[in-house]
């Protein structure tokens, strides 16, 4: 297996770890991309993309990394003064106020505090891709907790919730807004709804092998029928089984379904690592970046049943080294914010280091966050930058 691409002086350790992923950690195909001060310093790829070589143009499903793109759309509108993140959701989406949600705020949707972490009503086959159906179900649903009082990962509902606010404010479907305002101007390999003619570029996902340790969310889903966790796993209209099909790639979900690669993930966050602007394209005002990165919900996660930390739409580092690897999330610096995807993909910005990072691959790991393959690359980047690691695993300069 040959690793292709470029790696700047000072980042040779990243290339070494990427090669080790193939040689020792079971990597099949993927890429890693890093920018520093807006310039690309690592752009590597290699392996198999479903019976053909992984190339610089190969894309794959990046699962919940999609949430970072959706959250960014909301912040673009907020930075322009068109969306007030502290306003009630009903200001923009009046139907949402049913069954105890009249006082829910937009920030509650972004921070996984809305109490809608799973869908109560049965989702028909393929229903996750029916935007009107899903937003209607969520608008009339009674929350599992009073919005703003707890947090729990909205794994499959985040995109419809935040994306519908984006649609109501901008007048554009989420995927169209993202292309018009973010991916198009930046020239990203990133789609929230993949055009049919790009399907030949897709590398299919390889499901994770089940290990000895099972994430708490899955253990609860199997052991507690009727629980939020059981609804998450069992009431998605068959999404997971159909997620690697052209129809699923072309649909719009906002929580999952994003199609990208390491370059697309890193370059999505590149402007945010540099004050909100890159190469003449300003996504958000510089003052919006601290709003995007600051922790607003942390502690025990009602859905994942493990500690998590979120800013307004993005995941933060969490020092879960005392827990099994499948519960650890991603270990970055405290300045960093972004999102991982089920099986291990990851994209984030680190404004303190003026660095952005992306990793995407086909073979999924067993956890709900980043696995050893992705974390080894993150660690190598921070070591290359002269950072040190705290006892809880979080990196600091």
C-alpha cells in the first residue's frame, strides 16, 4: 500500500502515523489533511476505495461530521444578524411550540438540550430522508426533558432541528444554503446531498467489527426496550442499513449523510481557525468564533450515557481516559471545536493553534467517537506543533 500526497517539513510524524494505521491498525482506505495559518501542511491519502485505489478526489460518508457543517450554517446566519441564537425557536418555526416546547431556544437545538434526542412516533421506511415528515414529527413531539434543563446527543434529529431553522430564516433548504454560502465559495469537497454524477467518487463504508466493549448507548438500546436509546437505534426508518446507497447519499439529513473527505473536512474548518475568513471568503465575523467554540453543555449525556461537552453545535474535547476507548470521544486542545463521525472520521478547527484538521476513512471503528487511528493522527499533529498532553489527554501549548 502506497501513501500519496504531500507533507510539509515538521509534520513527518503525521505521515508516519498515517502509514502505521495501514500497517498496524487495520486502516483500509482514507486520508488526513491539516492546515496551518491557512496553508496546507499535510494532504495524504491511500489504500482501497471499494476495489479501486483511493485517490485525492475520493469521497466517503463522514456520518456525524455532517453536524459541524449544519451548525456552521446557523452561525453564518447568526453572524449576519439574521438569526438570534438566544431567541425562542417559535420565532422562526411557529409549529415547533407544541407539547411543552414553546420556550425552547435556538441555542437548545444547537447544544443538544432540546429534549428531542430520538423520535417517539414510528418512522416509516426511508422516512429519515423525508424532510417535511421528520420536521413535522419533531414539531409536535413532547420532549424527553424540558428544553434547556439537560443535554443528550441528538444523533439523528440535530440536522432536522437546526436545518429547519436555517431553512425558515434563509428560505433555502439546508443543503442548498450550505452549497451557496459555504462549500461553493470555499470550493469544498463536501455535500449535504450528493449530486448523482459524483456517485462514482464514493468509497463505500466498511462496518466496524464488534469488539468486547460496547458503547453504553448501544448496551442500553439492547437492554432497555422503549428507552431513548432503543428508539434511536430502532426507529430511524432503516437508515443505517440503507445509509450506503445512492438514494441515501442524495438525500438531505443534516445530522448524518454528509459526503466528503479529509480535505473537505479540514478546509471546512480552515476559515474558523483563522478568525472566520479564508482567501477573501468570510463565513462569520471574528466575534462569532468564540461563540462557536465556548462550552455551553457538559457532563452526563442522557443519550450516550457518558460524559460529553458541546459548544453551540460542535463537540469539544472531553477527558474520558478513565473510560473504555469506545466512550472517549476526541482529545484535542481546549481551544478546538468540530465534530467526529460514527466510526472515527473527524474535522475540527483550533483557533489557538491556527490549525484545522480532517480525517476520513472507509473502515469504521467500534466507538461513537474517534478511534485509535484518528486519534494517533491528531496526537501527531499536536506534537508537531510543540503541544503537550495533560493527564486527562487534552492537548495544551
